[in-house]
C-alpha cells in the first residue's frame, strides 16, 4: 500500500502534467531596460483566456502603467502579452487576459465548494524563477483571526508562487496562493473571493481609472472594518489601576507583557497590545489597512514626582504609525494637542495626528496618543493607529477609544 506522502507526490505530478498548459509565469517588464522587475504565477480560468493572479504580482504596472508592461511565460516556453482586466486590491487578486491563447491551452475548473479540514490539496506556481512546480499540502480551513478571510494551508508557498492555483485531488481550484509565514504555514485567498471578482469583470479597466478603483475599494473596506469595530461592546481587562479595551473583535489579537519579575526595575510596566494581523498591499513601500491599539501602565515608588513625569513623558514619544509608507504616498503628519476628560473621569493629554494619502484624497492614516494625568507617580499611556480611513471614520473611532478607559 502506498504511503500518504507517496500518494500525494504521485497525485501532484499527475495534476501538474495534466494542467501545466494552463499555468503561467507572470512577468512585469520594465520598458526602459526590457528586463523583468517582478514575477509571479497565474492560471487560466476559462476558454477565452482569462488568467487569475494576485494584485501584488502586477502592482508595479497598476501604480506606473506607463513604465511597465505585463507578459506571460507558459510552462511550455511560449511568451506573450497580457492585459489587465480588473483587480481587487483588498483581497489581492487580479484578472488578466491572454493576447494570444497558446496551443494546447487547458484552463482550470473552479471547485463548487471548499474541502473538509485535513484533506490534501496542491499548490502550483513558479518559486524563485526556477520553473513551474506543484507542492502537496493540507487544507486547514479558514484562518480564525482573519478579517480578510484566508485559508490556512500547511505547505510551502515560496516567492514566485504568488497568484498560482491551489487545487483539490480533482484538479479544481479551491484557492489562490498569496502569502507564507514560513515553517510550512501558508495562506490562500478563498475561492469565493475569486468568483466575486470574476462576476464583476466587464472588459479591460482603463489605466486612468486604476487609482480611482483602488481608492473606492479601500473606502468600502475601511467602512466595513471600522463599522465592525464600532458596532459592538468592547471587552475590557485590568491594567494597573485601569480598565482598558481587550479582544475587541475576533479578528483582533492581543498580547500582554510586564517587567514584574525584574527585581532591579525601578518602575512597573504592564502592557497590552492588540493588532489586526493583516494589511493591504498597495506597492512595495506602502501598505494600509492596519489597526493597532496599545496600552501601557507605568508606576514607580522609587522615582520622585518630577522624575516620574519626565520618564512618563519620554515613554509617550515612542509611539508611532503601524504601517510602512514613504513620502511618495503620504504627507507628513499634522497633529492636534488637547486636554480631555472622558465620561469615566479619566483626565488625559491627547495627541491626534493625521497624514493624507497623496493619490487617494479621501483617505488618511491616524495616529492617536493619550497620557493620563490623574496620578502623580503612575499613569496610563494609550495609543491607536488606523491606516487608510476617512476623516469621519477617524473621528468616530477616536470618540469610542477615548471613552473606553476607566479607573478601577
């Protein structure tokens, strides 16, 4: 009897041999040099030559359509042009069109449903520009702490495999390669996200509409995300003398830490950090969609009042934005300082900072920091970051955040 591993490898090879004519390397070509600037994978999804891939694979072209072009390399060595039909920046998907359909082209079929947990599935792609391969793995269901819905795949997804199909034993697509966390932990875009994008495809999207399409998709997503956070009661936990938000949503993960075991420490620091573990890729230097909340209780019986104030103030300076960006994409932060008392009697100095997105005029990154004033040798520092939100969303979230802390 064949072992499970042996069967998986043999089945993987059979699938590759059967479907390799529908697999493609996606190449982003820099027009000035004529060389590749990025590669990924893609796969045929219908007889007319529509190809699915990741948005991030073609993002250079989306951001700078006059500097790049898109082409494919088939598993049989044929090259040709691709046009961008549509994309979903939030779910990291793109739909391309073959300029000329290669001979013996065989598109993949889409599965009608997802497999059961523990069932073998197979990831296909082009890792490290080494040629098309297939990697057997296991379907482990949807990631539980995910706002954007990702399938947990136990198997290797290597650079270059992004945008390739993941299929069941019948060769039907159940997801799209998107990311890896190493150690045989990969993530896939679920089939329903691909089907939704396919339903919206209606001819080739024009170059001058790329950034507007991205902005509209980001606005719709941030409204859904912020509403999901605001329209629920936030759980709270003890932190020093305070009660602070904790596990505010199932897709927000929280961790705690303290220096309570350090006998030489001159102060007590107790921290609680909560984050959305995913961001939206815009380009190589710019991501958005971040949500993070951080709380630190500081207390010292050793410092005098003046020394503690200086120490406490220095800790406030350490807070910063939670998403990577660069000067080509965002402005500098503009900040406003205020004194605030919330409904629970917590007095704070607050700093609210916004920076605008240069190419998406309705969106901003928000950085908020507050330091309490109610104790002479103790205090609470609170901080949140939201990235890619409207001013209305920023104001609504700030209001809820300010009212979410209280003294025990």
